[in-house]
């Protein structure tokens, strides 16, 4: 993308540039656009961890989206810093290709102006082999054309099955609808190939496995324009730089964000928007017209969570935060990106089948299910609380792993357990401990116990996503059991030391990468006499199998009561007990 084409936005961008006016002589106009996404003082804070933000990887893209044809074409330029380019070949990760060969095709690839050959060591990984030197003195410039075909959303994308167990039904969630097209919304997460992070030894972070999150990248700068037909809108993280009309009624939307670990992108038709302000953060909720009630609730929950988290965990870096309704599959209730999160359409609308709505995958269509009685008032209350918990969980991900980076594929328990725990803390701060305890029992303990009732075995939570046999196991152990470690740590060290360590963890790893025991180390600093018991707790809850002993034996009637607000009759309980083996076999 040329600076000239972006500067054509003219006076409409004048207000956006005000926060960085003093930097105009230091950085290019394109990077100035990116820095408008940062709140006052956040560039300096980020540079304490990352060095000059002008030295981060820089992604610039111009895209054309055909929603009806489900196709995207465009150009991408990636400036890879020398430390990312390294002495060997360059790599790009394209997560959609992990779930369908050729979903995103790269063509006419050039590295520092010279044609490069593409190799595919993995379905989602591209190795760029250039005839000339891959790395110039200041890094490498990769330029390419891309063409993408987006799969259609399946009918079951309106189902909430698996949501409470944290990430999928019995077979896993694939990409959970991250790259998928429905009539009202296209989700284009992962569309832009990105530089995979590498460890000190040069080992690249692994790609997605079909269970859990897809990828996370080094903090980078992004400047992206997307042209869509009339009547469609584009949603992305960062500052919206403007809407420029084009030929045949098409409109170009441009977004910029700095120091972000990813760049989510969505295209909607007919969506409405509601906004709120938290300090100087503009909070936006984008939703389908028929889901306005839930869309407005999601806005209130997001704003409330931002208030509570910033009091205790410190400020978030971006001027905007967006909640976008999206079709999600595999039981996902939401999906997180820096500065933007999605919440499932199915969660907004509820589900006709209460058991599916409350995360009991595989029950849809089983004979006799309609005979079960449900307390509609209790069920409605549970649905409202589930929406609030989901939004709070996704907001918590802005800290874990948006600010405090961790590998979501190799060590998903690091960020998922803390995000789930933080969501419960939010409920405690907002509504009191009794509400948080109720949700902890129904949604976390309940997820684990449901998994055990269907024949699942307890095991270690701290393992790579690919080491889990199913999404149901992953959800029960990573979202259900593992977050409860942090409750035990809090009891052990006391609230004063716990809050001190939690804030120190965020501040110390802000924009950096945390290891598996980073939070344990901070707790030990805050409570030195508890260092050994803290390690023992972590080993017990994350590396060993004591779930039944710690959480209690599952009781079917009690589990249904806590998850749905429904008391089972003896006849209904007998029916469910008959259905459980069918679920366990799926």
C-alpha cells in the first residue's frame, strides 16, 4: 500500500493524527496511522518492553472482498525485522490452510524484490526460498498476492454444544469458525499470513491442531484496507481511518493498529452498532439486528469488565475495544484477538435445545430429549450469566495472552486458565462472591464432572493442544479443572499477596512472553515462605490427576440443576442416564 493512497484520506484523518503529531518527523506516515491506535503514554510503555515500535514487523495489505462469491483477493507487504528474519529462510503461517488446503493461496512472492519459491513444510506453514540473500541489513521485505476462498458456515453453527466445556465437542472444533462465511457475516481471522514466533533456539511455534486456539504472533504493526460492496461493513481491531467510496458503490475501509499480536478481520451485512466509553477507550458492540438485546448486553458486560480489570491489572493499550457477533462452531462461545473479540451468534440467540445450549454436546436429536422438563425462568437466568461470563473471559484475554504473551498451542493452559479465573474474579468484584461461587460450580466444576460422567478420564491439563484426545477433554481439563488452581493459590498466599503478584505478572510480562511457571514465580516473590507449596499446588492441579478427589464425584441431578436451573424428576433422571452412554460413544 502506498503512502500516497492512504494520505488521500486527507482531512478526515486529521483528528486521528493529533496524538502523534510530535512524532511526524520520526516515522513514516503509514506508521503514524498505526500509532493512533495507542492510548496516551502507551507507545512509551510498549517501547520499554519491545524497543522502538518502528522496528516491529509491519504488515500492509490492500484487500477486495466478494461476500457472495466468498472470495478475497489482494496484496500484502510484510516488513520483517532483522531479528525475525534471521540468517535462514523466512516463514509465514497461514492458519486457514491447516483446515483446508489452498484456502489462502500465495502468489507472485518476492523477497527484497527478488522472486521467491514457496515450500510447504506443513499445511499452514510456508517457507520462502529466495535466489538472493533473504535478509538485508535492516531486515527483509516480503511482497505477495493472495487469493482466498472462504468456506460456507455449516448449519450447526447456531449450536452452543460444547461451549461450557471450553472449546469443542467430542472431536474438537477445527478452527471454530475463525475462517468462515455466513450470509450476515464473514469471519476472516488468519487471512493475512504472518511471521511465526521462534524460541531462542530458532524453533518455530507450532501451528493449529484443531483443538484450542490457532496462533499468536510477536507484537507487530498493521495497516490494512478492505474494499467491500455497498451495504457491507468491515470490522477490525485498531483505529478506523475512514471509509472511501469507490466504483460501483464499493467502499474501502482502512484500519491501523500498533504492537498487536494479531489482526482480526470481519465483514458484515446489516449489522447494528452500540458504543460506550471507558476512560478514553471507545467500546463498540456490533451485532445482527435480531440480536439487539444481547448485543446491548454484551456492550454493558464488556465495558463493566474493562472497568474492573483495569483497576486491578493495569491499563490496556488501545483506544478502541470491539465486540463482534460472529458465527462460531465447535461449541466456541467466543474468540479473542487484541483489541477485538467475537461472541457466538448461538450464544446471543440462545438455543432451542436447552442441553445443547448449556454445553452438552452430542445430545441434539437423541430420542426422548423432549420429555425432559426445564424451568424456563431458571434457564433464562443461566443464559444471561453465560453471556456475561463469556464476555468477561474474552475481555480477560486482552491481558492473557494479549499483553502477557504465551504459546496458545504448546501451553494453552497458561492463558486460558488465567482468563477463566479472571472472569470469575470479575463476577466476584461485580456481583459478589456468592455469584462467582455459583458460576464456578456450574460452569467449571460442572464441565469437568460432565466430562467424567460421559466416560472421560482425568489427566494433566498442562500439555499441547494436540496432546488432547478431544475437544471435550481439552475443555474439561483446561477450562474446567485448571483455572481452579488459581483459587487454591489465592487461598494459600492470601488476598494481599495474590493481588500484588497478579499485577506484577501483568506489568513484568507486558508485551513480552511468559513461560509456564511465570505466575507461580511472581506468587513466590510476593509470598516467599509459600514457594514450595505453590509449586506443589501447580503440579497437583496442572500435571497430575486428582480431579475427582478435589472436585467431588459427579452427580447427574445436581449437575443438571447447577447448569440449567432445572430439577430433574425421577423419570427424567432415568432418561438422562440412558442417554449418557450414547453421548459417551460419540
